[in-house]
C-alpha cells in the first residue's frame, strides 16, 4: 500500500515559512523544525558547522600525546579496522603523520586470521618493532585485556572508536569515543574515519615541531577519505557528518590521490561527478572486498601509494577480487534460494528466515540477506563461520521490522550483536544454532505492533505532470548527500500507463519502463528503471507483463546518459 505522508503541523510550517511546502515537509520529516537548523541543513558550511575538536572528551589529551610523539620521533602505530571505515581512517592518519614527518607505521589485522579489533599477537609484534604509542581507528573500545597487555609491553594506547562502550572500558591513555556517557560534544554520530580526521584537526590545533610547514587548511584534502568512510559506514548523514560527506565528495571529485583515480576508473565511475551512490555501490564494495576475499592492506596501499603503476595494479586486483566476491555471494544466494524453495513445498515460510552454513563466509552474507529480505518481505538472518568455530553473520530488515529490536527481544541466542533498524551483525551461541530461527520467530510474535512495522510505504510527493519534474529534482538535490536519517525522497505515480517495457544488462536483470499518462505524458514519456529488478521486484514482476497501468514509488534522478531527457525515475516499489 502506498500513501502520502501527513501534512506537517501549522506551527512548524510557520517556522519554515521561507521554504516551499515540499522543502518544508522534507525538513520537518528529518527533524529540522527551525529556520536556523534549516539553513544549516540546506547549506552546510565547513567554517560554520564543523565544531572545535578540542572540546570533545579526552581529545586535547590525545592530541597533545600525538604531538609529543611526533616531536620526539617515538614509534607510532595506527591500528585500524579492515572495512571501508577503518581503512580510509587509517589513510587519514597515515597522510597526516607522513606530512608531519613522524616515525610511524600502519597496521590492519587480517579479517580471517586475526579477527576484529586489537589482538595479542599483533601487539607483541609491534612492541618488538619498537612501538610506544598505539592509536586505534574504528576499534578498541571493547579491547580491555588487549590494552592491559599493550601497557605491560611499554605502550601507551589512544583509542578512537565510535562503537558503544561496555560497562568496563580499556585502561587506555586516552579514549576518544563520542558514545561515552560523559561526552558533552554536541554531535556524536561520527564514524571511525570521521573521528580520525577530527584527531588530525586537534593535533594541528595544539601544534608540534614543523607545524608551521603545513599550510593552513591542508587538512581539508583529507576529507576525501573521511567522507568516503562517513558515507560507506552508513552513519547518519546529519550534523557534522553531513558537512564531512558533502565536502568529502567535493574533494573526491578533484582529488589528486592516484589510487582513488584508478579505483574510479576500474569501477567505471566518473571521478568529477562522483556521488554518494557511487561511493556506496561502486567504491566501498571494492574496498571491503579486500578484507573479505583478500588482504585489507591492498586497499590501504592503493590509497597511500604515489606510484601510478602500483596504483593501477592494486585497483585491478580489487576489481578482480570484487568480482570473485560477487560470484561467491551469488553461490550463497543460489544455495539459500534452493533451501527456501524446498521449504515452501512443505509449507509456508516462517516470519523470520534464519539459516547458515559453516562454509559460508560471514563477510559475504550482508548482500545476500538484503536481497532475500527484499524478496520475501521479512527479516533475514544468515550465518557462517570464520577463523574458528564461532557462527557469525549479518541480518537485514524486511517488512518494516527493526532487526535491532528483534535481536534485543532474543538476547539469549546471541553472544554479541549490534546494528541499526535496517541491518546488523551478530554472533550466535553455539548451543543455539539449531533453535535460532524458532526463537527469533517467537521473539517477533511478542514485539509491539509499532515495532513490528507495517506494509504501508510512504511517499513525499505525488507526480501528476512531467512539467514539474525538473523543478522537483532541483529541490530534491538540495538535500543531498543522502544516507541514513536523510533518505532520498519518494515520489508516487498513480495509475500510469506502460507504453514500453524492456530488459537490459548482461543477464537482462535490469528493467526499463516508458511511462505515459492518458491525460498528457504521451509526447514525452517518463523513463523509469530498476537495477536488479528480477531480484528486488520479483513478486511485482509476476503480473507486470499482463498490466497496462501501474502505481509505483520511485526516486527522481538526473539522467546523464540519455540525450534530451534530464530526469528519470528510479523504481522503489510497484503496487501489487
């Protein structure tokens, strides 16, 4: 069922009177209800809306310690996570410490051999190599024993992390984590790479020997990596994150970083027009593939090398392993479908789909879970085994149900879990594997109705004429970059005629529709497309060939490929 959002109340509309109805409604639905906040949201400013990093809890202490290590040429190691948050965050500190002429190295643990976070063997190796200051990026907040061990080997540890602290926190020299209870900084939703960039800004602010040799404002060039991490890690694109993402895209479009240029080339992304969608769907998967199918240091080296030949080799290697990742993911998808088809023959599918296989790589399961959740419109939990016997996996929401709420209602089956409404990760207790699905279904049945979600899909605006498309697109683009807590606006088209339907792509998996209205679209049909439609719109497609009219939801987007047709619709959903 598709319906329009309710109008905003009169008081908020008055506060946003400088804006048209559509813009005011979008602002209000994003929690922006004052004229001042609206100005900040629609016109994010680096100078105005980036806060003083030294006012963050423990940041000044951490910055002065890094500055001291730079001055004394202490051996510094930056230990970052292996995903497309930790890797760019590690690059941010690498580029800064290199510019500051520090004595440093970078360390990224191997996903399959070492696992997430600090580990004893890695710490011991770094101690032997002379590290006395260890800085974490996007990890460390739960590594209590590991920090004790590092301290015993003569290291001081600075933790920069954005994950939720546990009851006991590590005995580190300084912890910079905006999720700490005592934090007073006004914005707290940074990703790991964003926090690494804030640390750089803080060290520049406190000063060190050679600071005067670094041009004021040089740190802005690091926003390509901070912005990449912020967009890829799916943190809320609000507040300072919105500024980092916006300026990060601007820097990416003109970045001289040879590795980014080569990665854009192999991913067929036009660098000067790069968008948040390009980052999320083209760049980030290739960076993440490095750890899921190979060595995360390859992605790190790609972004830090100044050798064009080496950058070209690394970009092609990431492209190769990303194709391998997709192939492996497709094999898991086929296996999951076969199991589900067999189960459908013996009865209806459960309200929560939960399955796994010891041979499935946990790092591949997010995309598979997402496609199954879209297709079957219910939560999907998939697990595999990695680097040992523990069953780890990914989950995705379906049918409007929050996977975090669901996991919180079934905590007894998990050793660990986290995420947000739409997606998450988890570790299953070994003795719960065989009753995993049953207990999740039971937990779902006990959730309140408002948490369980509903089948209603809301639209922000109805399209009744092609004459308004460019105007609506221009208004919509003011809200970019889009992401969590700032979704792309959805447009509703009712009872619109299909004048042409075609398939395209190597496997003809993408759908293209030409749409007209009986009352006026005929001369200039509206193009609507859906990538991977056979996967994401499978149920609606069953009856589509027999229909002459449809009702649909879609996003407006700028068509840069079709001459004379600047606007098209990206299909979100089709009414059954």
